[in-house]
């Protein structure tokens, strides 16, 4: 099963207090710590001026990107000079006592708090990665920060002591840094391969062996980033993509994911990932540079309530930009949309409320995908209505961005309804029905005319015939086989060992699926139709057969925007 944990734009959860902030600049200096030639930790020296009352609160990273207790990656926090240090009330807090406004020097080590190399079973490697030959650090997961510091606090950031044969890259290699930049950043060093497109100001840092070449991957990254900049009318600016391979816990395990980090993107995948899958992920995450960041951003609390906009609108524009720049054909667009429609139709959480999304976004795969789907489908519906009046959904996000640039400080979910109402659509009732209350969304039959029609049909639900999550949690010992399911008729039984999937498509009940299992000392391949007795309403985009000449041009204008 493809693991998509972490595609969401992760919330920064460092606590900001209301007391007077430390004055002046924060200075961070990173130094790799090696023993017998192998990296064991990254030392961080933090220098700043303490508070005027003689007591400064330090905050260690806590929760971010669905990762709890990130403070476990921070070791040996000490006050080198200017203060004494004591534990605070929580595990991620330290208290410095010092002379009023004293110049302080704090040191700590960043360590890896899990065993071995990053593994797909753990999801995306958002926690600090410290391996013998490299490090990969995301700001939100390794920064210790004076608790009262604002995102606008000036920062000086540098790295020293790198071995001569190591390469280094970060999206922090520019002047006028602010603390918000450092929180939303990635820092890597070690045996990476770094490629640069100077014209587009894009760098790609990779490790591992892939099914594609470095050059082909870099070209794909540059093409996608250039297309997105063109869409938003932006000139080239520095952008960094890091690529970390994830070990597969078993043969055939596929994991693709990552997170957008301001002017960087941290990408994680098992090395069996295909180029098309990577292109889709890169396109989505790259758009987070603009959505929601440049159209109003998000609240710091309860961000999952707003993911229908930040993730759903991003998914809508992922397809739009890829088609507009001719990276995708209409067929590729339809395949991607139909996969989303099928996932939505079969989701056991389809009727969940937005409150449920907030509760279980980071603990349930099915819940996690809901806001992506709901926001994308609603954007599709609103786009069709806007096109009827000579506008489209591009006008919505570009107007939102213009408002932010003009000084509107509200969040995107507050700006959006006002902007689209001015374009003739009041979204309040649909947001209440489909987002807040979880009613089922159905696309209009002519949502993409003249590209084709949205077909609505009743089909059997996809089911493997056994409990995949319980099986994976039980060291791949097959669990929960349904005796009424075709899997049982094909010979599958509890207690067999699941080796790998051999054919079929997860979520598609119309294709025969195959599983290689071990039954005692014998390895067998079981094939069957992954269908349950339950029927559900599924939609799909069926493209017209004669998409040529003017009709093709009209279709591209619909799905790629004007």
C-alpha cells in the first residue's frame, strides 16, 4: 500500500508566549560531530540576548508534521555562558536565569532518536536524520528557540566543520533571514549529489540509487517549478529540493511523500518509486510555496480544519498547472482525477465531519486524505460555475494573493469566501454541507465539458478480503480473512505470511489482484477479484473519443485554465 502520510503542509507547533521577546538577532551555528569518521550528532550553538527580567524561556521542538515528542532528538542542552539552566514545567521547556539583557550562549546536540536508516514503515523522515555519512534536518524538528521570539526575529545561520568531501545545501543560504524562515527550512550535509539549474535557480540534492537518473529527475523538478512560477507570474528565485531514500520494510512496499518548506521541498520515497508518481508529488508540494502561504496562510491552532483549502486547492491546481504547461495530457489528468474519485467513493470516512478530520488527521490514512479530495472537488465545482461567467478559479487565488500583498492579514479561509462572493458565488452553504458536516460531494455530469462526461455508477467496493492494517501490525502474518470473500475462495487463510502484492491496483475492485503468500514451507500466488458485497456510488471522468483540433484546445482550456 502506498503510504501518503505527511503530504499535508505540516503545522509549526512551537509555543509562543506573551512575555517580552529577547532583543536583537538569534545566531545559530551548526557543527557536525564525528567519531572515527562517522557522524553521530550535529552540535548547535545558539547565541542571543536574554530578557530584561533576567529569566528566558527556551522551547525545544515538540510536535510537527504528525511527529510527537520531537524534543527526544535534542540532547545535552547546556548554558555555555551568561546563564544557568533548569528544566521547565514540560519536557520541551528549559529556563535560563541570567543578568538582565545578558548575552547568552546555549549549546545542544541534535541526535537521531530512532534506530537505523529512515524506513518507509515510519512514514516520511520528518524527525532529524543523523546517519554515519549524512544529516537531514527540518527546521521545525531541530530548532531550540527562545520561547518569546516572533517569526520576524532576525537570524544568522551558518554551518562549520564539514568534512572536506561532504557537500552542504540549505534554503537558508541567503541574507535577511527571519526565524520563520529557519523554522520552515531544510539543512543537509554529507555524501549527497547536488545538481543546479542556474537559469531557474533550482538545486536538487539526492542520495541513493533510483530508477531514474539524477539528470532526468533534476530536469523534471526544474520544469515543474518553472511552470508554477509562470502560473503565478513570479520570477526565478532560489529553490532547493532534497531527496532521501526510505528503506522498504518488505518487497513491493511503495512510499512517496514530502513537505513544502517555504523555498524548499523535502522529498522522501522508497527507491521503487516511478517518475510519474514523483512528478505528481513534486507538483503538489511545490505549489505549497503559494498555497496557502501567499494567499493568507493558516491559523497556528487546529490547522487540520483548514486543510480542505490548503491541501484541496493545492491538489486542484496541481492538475491544472501540469496540464497548462503540457506536462500532463488530458488522459493523465483523467487518470489522476479518477483515482481521486474512486478513493473518495470507497473511503470509510467519506461521511466524516471536519471535526473528525481535526481529531484523526495524523492517525488515520482514510481521514487524512479527505480534505485533499473535498477541497479539490469543491474547487472543480466552483471553477465550472465561474467559467460560465467568463472567469475561473485562477481569479480566486490570484485575487486572494493580491489582497495579501496589499496588506490583508487575515487567513486564507477568511479571505476566500469574500473573494469568491465578489465573483458571484456564495460558498457558505456548500462549505457547511460538504466540509463541516461531511455530506457526499458529486461532480456535475458536465463539469469538464467538452473534455468528456462525469459518469456516475454503482460498483462493488474494493476489499482485499483480509485486514491489511492488522496484518502489517502482526509482522505480515495474515489476519482477519473474511470467509465470505473471494480471497477465502482463492485459498487465503489466517496465519499465512504475506510476501508481496503481485498485480492489481489498490482501490480498484474491477482488476484482479494477486498476493504472494507463504503457507507453511510453500510459497503460493493467490489471485481473485478484490470485491466485497457492498455497492457504492462512484464517479469517473470519461474522455471524449475525438479530442482533436478545436475540441482538444477547448478541453485544455477547461482543465488547464485560461
